[in-house]
C-alpha cells in the first residue's frame, strides 16, 4: 500500500467514524487529500532555499528533472514548472513499490528524460541517454537514497551536505563516520543493527562532488566541471524527499 492510499484510507476511516456513510466518507477523503496535495506543493514553493530559482535558471539549457519518494511535484508549482522537464514520484504506478534507494525510479527518470529529449533534442537523431549517463548529474542530500543508487547506474553525483540534518530538528542520537555527522530523528524506529547496516551502506557512497549547505566550511569540493554538463543529451537529475 502506498503512502497516498494510506492517507486516503485514514481520512475515510476517520470520516466514517464520525457517522458518515462509506460513499460519503470516500468522497470526502479524496477531496481532503486533494486539498492536502495542493498545500504540499504550495509548501514546496514557500520553503525554497535562497537562490534556488536563480541556480535552476542557470542550468535550464540541459534536461532537468526531479526525483522524489514523496508526492511533491515541481511541475505543479508555478515558480518552478517552467524550469523542469519532468518530475517523477515513487508513488506512481510505473515505480511503486520500488522507492529510492531502488534504482528502478532512476531508470524510469531516464526513460522520461529520453521522451523529453526526443521533443527538444539538441542533436538530430539522438534519442538515448543510456550510453551517456556519465553526463547525467544527480544532486541529492541523502547518501543512501540519492547518491548510492544514482551512482550504481552510472550517473555522476553531487551530495549537498547538511540539508538532511537541518530538516531534522529533534534528534536522539548522533554518530560520526568518516568525519561526517549522522543524525537519527526522534521518531525513528531504526534498530542498532539497522543503523550499523546503514552506516556500512553509507561508507560505500562516494559522490563525485559535495557542496556544503553554507553553514561554514568548504562550500564545494569535487571534480565535476561546468563544461562536462554542457552539450546535447546531458541530463540533470534532482533528488527530492518528503512525503
């Protein structure tokens, strides 16, 4: 069952418990979810990082997409829709239940990018991105969900350090691995064994470049150069999170 189905079912059950019929509750639940989805996208626009739109405008010469496990959709956000070629969610039938860190959602993103490329191909006759995935740059804040699977299929990767920690305000445990701070959210049910397994996976994540969140220290490190992202067929992938 997807998170979308779980939310709608929870709304329906709560409405039925209030005395409404099944049909009434189902209609109300779908309407309520629609309102939630609108507000979810509105929140995405409201809480953009400073300079985000300017940065996106600088790379709109390449194919650009958003990949998320949640339901936020940049193509439904007025300030962002013109800057993205596509958006893909793990809740969609083509992907579910293979959420990140499964590579399936990344391959589906490649498929959609190829569809867009056929419409705005920079090189006549070029219809496949697969032979040149090394020119696809995936940017994400999660080493396990973004950097690892993108790298596994041959994409270049950029890790934005610190964003994941900043989104978690309350923590009950922190640990350090290879001089990188990890945080465990207070609501997590992850066991000690699961934490150890996750740390082992994290140790295998090797982004091609890393960017600081700007709270001090080095702002950029890595080997990806601007000219490597130019040219027809190059793709830009954006990692997204949230519900």
